[in-house]
């Protein structure tokens, strides 16, 4: 399987996973991944269960694309995030219920739990409202993602971005959990939060978190 076909297949599976995980419904979400001299992105309006690799759209940085299948209406913020952030290779956008609910309140998610560090800092910012698919929204999103790997969009949903589709999708699940925890705390008032210094310590620890030794990994490969 070629690298491009592998990425197209992975992107489709991630779209389906969003719905299986309960962080998206229908075709509301979209996913992109860096490839070649541009990026691959999910198409607009095609049910995920009917997607084939040929439906995934190859786009260039100048907004031109190959084939007759239309890309997601949100291609602008996918393109602009990937152009602005060479450290990120994949973007996931969902309308997950709890994160979207926080976005309706136009609130940032604060450091209520140390796992917020997975998003890159002590907050997950909420970008101001702009109409979907617009360049204005893309501009606000890029700004909200400065120093971060996740943001909310007011009255809209959530964006996560990471080095791979799998990592971006996993982060979307983490953000949804954080949003749920935050909403559960709010009826009792604004919750206490971890300090920037405490989150900095977590960020440092995350650099080696969950990593097995070379010897252990070799043993796993031999066992398989």
C-alpha cells in the first residue's frame, strides 16, 4: 500500500471512529492530514460509512484540489493551521457535545485537570464566533491555537491538531472529557485551577510519559 493510500484509508477510519467514540454525529466533523505539497481532507456531505479512498480530497496550499469531489467546507482552517504550524501534521474537527457546550458559553477551558497539558498549555482557548467555512474563522482559529494543539470555536465546536491523525483524534477525546468535567464543576462556581507552573511541570513530564524502553519494545515485537 502506498503512503498516500495508507493516509487516505487512515483518515476514513478516523472519521468513522469519531462517531463510534461519540464525539461527532453524522458528517458534521472533518479531518485533514499533511501530505506531499499540500494535504488530504475529508469531503463534504458524504456519509462516513460510504467513504472510499477516492473520496478523500487532495488539496494544494493555494486552495486548488484534484478531482470532482468537493472538500470539506472547513478546508480553510485546515489549510491555515497546517501552513502556520509545521509541528502539526493532522487536524480533527468535531461538534462533540460537551466541548461545543463550553464553546456556546464562550469560555476557555481552564487547567482543572493536569491532562489539559496534552493540548499544549494551561488553557484551551475559545476562538470568537465567525461563520463556518470563512477565512475570518480560519484566522481566529490560528490565533487561538498559538502555543496550543486544541481550541474551541464559539457556538461551533472543537479543533485538535497533532503530529498524526491518531494523536489528534485521541486529543479530541481528551478535550471532550475536560469539557464535561468543567461543565460538571460550573454549577458550584468557577473551579480552582492548577497554576501555570504546575502545568509546566506536567508538560515536562509528558515528554517521556507512556514511553517504553527500547528493550521492552523489542520484546513486544518478538512476542508478536
